[in-house]
C-alpha cells in the first residue's frame, strides 16, 4: 500500500509538471509572483528607518569608543601611535616638497586629517599621511596653476600661490570622495586596475628619484613642465654636474648607504626579536640636525629645510574659484587615492579579522581631505610601510590614529624650530631609499604578462608613457588602454557546438563540445553578455553554424540555444532572436531557448518578445529541450 501511494504521488507530480518544462510553466507550478513596486510613501518611510540605523554607521567612533577595552587595547594603541608618529616626521618633511609646498606641510598632514578619520574611519591600521605618488601628482597641478614668485615678491590677483592651489586641490579631492561615498560609487576605482596602478607606481618612483637629484648633487636644476620633463631634467643635470656640491653629495651617499644597509640587513634581524622597529629615518633626521649645527652647513652652501614654525597653522579658506580649474585633475587623484587606500585597508582588515565598510571609508577620506584643506594640507593617502608598522607593533583600534596625531602635534610644537636645521640632502637620501619599495613594482610585470596579455599591455603602456611623457599623460593613456581591454572583453564572445552524450541516460543532462554534429539536434552555447557591441557578430556566427548543420536536409531538426552563460541582453537582441526563429521555421526546424537567467527572461517580458516568440519554446534546461524534440519526433 505504501508503494502504491508513492507511485500515485509520482504520477500526480508528472501530470502537474510536464517533462519539457518551460520557464512560464515553472513559474505557474511554483505560483511565482513578480515583486511589487514600492510606493513613494513607503520608500520615504523606509529611508527614515534606515537613516536612524545609519547614524551609528556614519559615526563609527560612537560604536567602538564606548566599549573600548582599556586593559587590553590601550597599550597597543599607544605604542602603535607613537611609533607611527616618529615615522611621520621624516616622511612628512621629505615628501612635502614634491607637492611644491614647504616641508612643514607634511607635519600638518599627519595631524588635521587624522582628526576626521578617527571619527569617520573604520580601518584600524592604515596610516594616513604622506604618500609620494599622490603628492607628486598634486605637485604637477600646483606647477600648472600656481604663480611663481620670488622671496620678496607678492602675488597679484588673480594669481594663486602654491599653497593656495594645493589647498584647493586637497579640498576638491575631499569633495569628490565625499560625493562618491554618498552615491556609493567607490566601485569607480576599478577603472584603475591593479596593473595600471602597479605600472604607475613603478614609473612614478623613477620620477621621484629624478626630482631628488638637485638635492643629492647640490646643484640648481630648472624644473621643466609638460611632456618629456624627465628628459629635459636629465639634460639640465648633465650640464650642471660640474657644479656638484661635494659636501651635499657626500652626506647623501653616506646616508643612503647607511639607511639601505640597515633596512636590508639589520632591520629584519631586529624585527625577529622585537616588535617595535627602530625608526632609522628619524635617527638620520637627528643626525642631520647635529651635523648641520656642528659644521655649519650654510658655509658650504648646503640647502636646509628652513624655518619650521613651532605652532599650529592658521585656518585659511581654500580659494573656491580654483575648484573648476582643478576639478578634473582632482578627480583622477581622488580615484588613485581611493584605489590605494581601499586595497590596503582590505588587506589589514583581513589580517585583523574585522569588517571594513568601503563606502564609509570613502566618506572618511573625503572628510579628512576636505577638513585638511583648511589647514594648508595636501591630500592624505595610506602608506604601506607605516601601516605595516602600526599593525606589527600591536595597534588595536582607531584610537591609535589619535595617539599618532597627538604625538606629531607635540613634536611640532616643541621641536619645530630645530627641524628647520635638517639638510635637504638628508631628506633626499631618505626619499630615495624609501621609494625602493615602490620601484620594486617593476618585478610584478613578468607575472602580470604571463597571467594576462591584456593586463600586461595596460601595465606597459602606463609605465612607458609616465616615464617618457609625464604622469598625467601616462594615467590618461593607461585609462584608455584599460577601457579598451574592457570593451574588447565585452565584445569577445564564444558560440560553442555541443552534442548530447548518448552513452549516459537522457535525464543526466550530460552534453559535451564536439565538432561532430548530431543528425537532428544542434546545441549552441553562447558565452557572453549580448549587447549592441557584439550582437551582430554573435548571430552571424550562429547563422554560419546553422548552414553547416542543415546541409541539404532541414526537415524536423531542433536548434537549442543554451543561454546559461548569458548574464544579460540588450533590447536590440530581441529582434535578432525573433528573426532567427523565423529563419529557422522557414527550414521546417524549431528554435528552443534554454537556461535563461532571471535578468534575461525579464528582458524578454519588458520588450514584449512573447508577442512573436512562443513561451512554449523557452525551456528550463537543455534536457527539457531534448525531451521536447523526442516527444515531437514520437
């Protein structure tokens, strides 16, 4: 009796659901109902509810600070903050001149933007501050728009100083990042692919090294603007090499050797025994100050940092009239910054086993830069080396950022005047050794090329154009090449012929690619999203395969289009499918579509395809289509 009941149930199920199940039949069998559209009133109510929930997400400090574990986290955050602050000093002083600013601006960048990041940020380990590539990109914009003046000259309207242009760029970058965060468009940074950023980083490091030559050799070099600037810089250096300041050159070489030897041979051994790294860059800064005072660098013509005020900067409103002029350049810089920051933040979030809110991070970067724009800052970006230190020495929460900015603030107030004695050749030596990690991105090219020739082409175009022409042209050409690869891959398609595997049961749905076309059944699998770029080529390939399949005998044949690898279609594809159906019917054959995704099926409905294409010929699986053919033949 029990078996009889099972058989009866099986029969009922077979009666309810036909063997060659259509998409429409499947919907009816499961009482599918399309989702109802939300009314405007309900959307407003929903938005109000979400806004209350989002309040704590907008201010992450309200989430982690009340539950802060003083016993377990305070010491690690304190050590991490102070250690990173010690590294911020040499990095800030050394890299700020790349942006056309006074070295003290680098110290301001380690203070004011971090005030906003502590409130809005979600990453516990990335160290925001100076990042050579971004500062050099800002420096290019400053060179274009700033009025060059002498020491005792004033700027007449409507010209702007380097400081004002830098502030305008920083503020505009902050606005772009806030806008992207609000609109949740952080995915735009995918336009800057890993291969593009890698090529840009490697080439920019060469630019940065060349810009240090005037301090290394102690000579005066005119800084050319526009394309081929490195070529002109090298020519100018060769013409003035006989005027090399031997004192500056000797100090530079000695400090380069010391710092390189320490980083390569001594530092790894120390880190095995001690988590807190020795801040060799800061030690060299101190040594440079002592050397400058003892031998009186002014007598030997060695350039020093100059006056570093031991006080906070004045609040200055960025020149808003500059925003339209720097908007495009600022957008590109904002994307580069986001790409670097998010990639590093994700790495450390994974290592620290905590969640990273990507859109909130965009808001945090934007607020940091927009706020910093009022305090003479350049845009801040995460540094891999400082972030590694902050993670390694035991930073636990965002409070480490607060300890870092407080430490830099105290050093600025109490040590500011002394830092003015640092020789520029010492800072140049620190830059050259520090930039080695960026230059090592060159070693990534062989692997990128092996994995993908398209990505390799993006890397190569970006690298070569940045070096030979200039950084902005290189980014532009790299973006064009990257977008070209996207277009190429979207146009690229595959239409594969399949045969059903007759060696297994019919309902196992096994079919395999083959050049041997079955007598009455042709299965074509389309692998691509079908759009206005590629639809003509795809259907042309289909017609070629159909002509081969039909030959001289067309009666009673079935053509099955497997759409399982088609994620989307354009409206223009509907007309192509209807035309294809009509052509096949003139040959006394049938066209069956299978494995249509929800998006594709919705496109069919929205474009009124079923007025000319029967729903009965859109089946759920290839196996259902084969059963359709079998039932028809029987």
